[in-house]
C-alpha cells in the first residue's frame, strides 16, 4: 500500500467512522462511451479497480445509472468480497433510457427501487453513502432552485431501515443543503467544480467549516478536458502533466476536498495517483487561483 501522504492525506466523513484517503476513484469511465453500455476492455476495467485498491485507494464513487448497472457489476466482480476499509459511495435520482439519455428518477418508488438495484449489483447488504442527485432538467450538471425535501425524506427513511448508512447530496445549492439538513445529517456534497469552473468557491468554504466533504465531479473538465495555456506552462515547470497539476490544486484548495478522478486505464490511474504527491509552489498556486471564474 502507498504511503498515506501519497494519497493526499485523509478525511473522516462527519458523524461516521469512514476515514478515507483524499485521493479516491470515480467509476463512471468504466462503462462504455458516454457512460453507456459495456466497457471497450472489461479486463482492463477490472485491472484498474484492483490496482486502485492495492495502491491504497479506499473511496470509490459509482452509481447504478452508470451503464446502466455496468460499473457496479464490474466493481462487484473485481473487488467482492470488499475490504473492510473500503467506502463505496453511490447515487440515486436518475435513470437511463434505451438510447442512453439521462432522465430524472425522483419519485419515492424510483428512489427505493434505485437503492435496491445498487445493493443487488454491488452485492451489499447496506449502502455506505448515498448521494441524492438533484436533477435539474434545464442543465443536469448545474443545481436548480427547487425543493429536495421529498427526496431527502425518502433517503432518511431508507437510512432508518438500515438500507443506507449515510446520506450525501449531488448537484445542489447551499439553500438545498440547509433544507436537507433539517431532515437528516448530510456527510458530503458532490458538485461540478474544477480549476476552471469555480462557482462553488464560497460553498466549499462553508462546507469546510461544517466538516462536510466536498467532492468535485468533473475535476478535470469531464467530457471537455481542461484547456489553459497557463495551466500547461505551470505543469511543464513542475515536470507534471496539466491534469496532475489540476488535481494537485484541488487537494490544496481545501482540507475537505475529496477527489474521485475516473479512468479506464491503469496508466492514467497511476498518473492521477501521482498528482497527490505533487508539491505546488506558492507562486504556482497564486497563478492557478486566477484561472477560471473564481470570484474569491
């Protein structure tokens, strides 16, 4: 197993016994193109997961709507029975149609069915953490202004039944977080955030004061990788790749930041893990802070 420092240190989810390395792994790319269908190379997908765990990664992000079902089934095949310290975080709130479109699944029964589908495909008796994906039909990667109380109430009931251990949120605003917290404790928030897209700068700080994990999705830009001449120049000066530099900046950004970069390649997995050891000089941090739409 890697030295702890090489995985970015550790973080404990609030009100839990889940202490994880800050560098985790996102399983989305284990599915086929556009997160739909089987992977191009299933053997490599299995090998990526096994190497991630052997390296010391103990936090995997997934969902049964990746594929659909594909990533969870691959995780089960590769890693079950799971190590005691492995925390698997999944999501509810969406489904895929036959053509791969992302559709909302926010009704009570859809959330219950989704929880049981995740249990079945992961081979678990209870889900460690479940993020409610708040589905904004106008822009599925950005939060909307609507109540999530009905959905959080369902997750709280599943928690009381022992099906879910802890609850998180995805694609939400600070207002929606407060609404959810009036119903159940929230241990993490997963929103769009990276070096270039920093609308949530203030939210990151608020969550840090509460000890709640912030987990950026699309930490490297998602389907449109980060592009910045300044990032490229800084990375070159550090003898690192631009993506490694962007991940290192996120780890530096806040102590409650947990990373889940995804890949279906062992080579890229090793590159991502190496980012946790990258030291950023203060002048590099200052320059990187100026990239994107940061306002603080």
